[in-house]
C-alpha cells in the first residue's frame, strides 16, 4: 500500500509529525509518498520514503488543520483518492486523527477497519450582468457572499430553481454542503447535517429583518444569488479562498458538483458526539491558549 502525506509547514514545524507518521507507515509495511520538494527536508533522510505525485496512492494524509485539509482536497480532488487528516489545527472538524493516535489510524486503514464517506461538493459560477462567465470554483465546505471592508449592508436577491425566494439585506449569505454545516453556517444559526447527506443549506448572516430563516434544499436544485448596486464592494469566498472581484448586478450560480470527495471515517466518535465534543473544546481551547 502507498499512502501520500501532505504536511502544512506552518503547523508541523520542521515536519516532525510527518517524519513520525512516515516511520509508523514503514513499520506497518506501507510506503510513505511525499511530493518531490520534500526530498530537501528532513524527510529525505528517512529510508523507504518515495517522492512523486500522489496519483498511485491509496490514501492521502494531511497534517494541519481543517484549512489544510480543504486545501489539499482542492489540489488533489480529481484523483478520486480518499483523504484523512491528522489534526495540528485548533480543534479540527475534518481532521479526526490526533498525533497520539497516528499508529492506530494507520493500522485501521491497513486492515480495512474504516468506512468511506462520499461528500457532496458545490460548483460555483460567477457571471456578469451580460451573462459572461467571470470565474468558477469547486467547494467542499461553502460559498459565502459577504459585505466588504466597511460595515455597509449588502443587498442580494435569492433565487432557488429560478423562483425568487426573498430580497435580502444584511451581512451576507452562506451556501453550504453538509460538510460545511459545522462551519460558517453553524455559527450563523444554521442546521447541522450529517456529512453523507446530499442537501444544500442556505443561511443568512445578520439579516436586517425580524426573521432569520435557513433553507435546506434538494441537491438537484440551483441556487442563484443576484447582486444589486453597492457602495462598498462585497466579496465572495469559496471555501474561504479569494475569488473574482464582484461588480454591481453580478450573478452567482451554485449547484451540486457532479463528483464527490471521499474521506475516511475511522469510527472514533459518532457525528453528533464529535460535534458536541469539539464545540465545547473550542471554547476551552481558546480560554486556555497561551497565545
């Protein structure tokens, strides 16, 4: 078996965790595979590691936080290889392996004691007022349309399946997958969806109204967000990344992407137990942080 390893150097200082993980893999008959640039680091001294792309790997491990996990998926989603993460972030909703649990995780995967979660992805396309495509992106978590760098409300019209749903005034809208239901939309009061579900969530951010409603819609539906005129340029962030600069009357279309991302579930905790435990831990983590 061949397991790819991608480590975030900002989280894994000196690639110490990556080196330890590679040695664990070698002890259990697995070939660790790193990208070529890692050969110039301390990983290059570990006998048995290989350096190439991840195209012939059985699994890709990430070392870092949820941002690292999402970034690696963005780079390698087309390979169709399942992903699993070692948590070196703050809490980690997507990275379920602790440093202390790396050997157990490797053994479980080698022995086939895990299940695959097929996760819905979103396709986002931005068009100008003349219908010209300005940019597109694939997202595992969410797409957010947010007010700009001044506290001016953003004016949006929300359509679902070409039917106008509401005229929205507020800080923005988040369109999320079930994977993203534990991220931005959760903080905004949106519902939790189990990661293997196919529904799409639409959640308003600080709406200037007496009502605030999230929508859970069919995966076959198309979401359309139409911008009005604005004083301050709002932003759109697919999975938290920079995107195309918005102009008045742009139209953002969001629908289910035809492919899914495979992630490994090692069965350490049930979904709701994990969410509850990590939400509680997030508060205690920052309270006890030395930074």
